[in-house]
C-alpha cells in the first residue's frame, strides 16, 4: 500500500550545494524535496504495510541523512 505524507525537516541546509544528495542516498528517493522560506519539506509517496510504518521508515532515512523531522503532515 502507498501512503502519502509530508515531513517538515530541520538540520538539512538547502543553501549548501548538493544538499539533496544525502537525502537520496539515505533512501528518500521516493520524496519530492521542496524548500519554502528556507524550510525543507519532503513530500513522500512511500510503500509500507501501514501509514505508521511508512512515516517511521521515512523518519529513519531523514535521520541517516543528518536531519530531524519537525512535523508530519498527512495528505488526504
């Protein structure tokens, strides 16, 4: 099952060159990365058995990339 959600992330500096590389290398290649007013958002469509599993695995990937999840937003 595919689950759609957005993570607001801190600890990733969008002003640095190639800032997306650690995110993709950590497994966030199923996310659209958006920067709005200097804040990084990851729009996911992640396959997992449950919504919670999808969010937990995405959060784990963000941590591996050196970031921290500030907020989770569900998509309808």
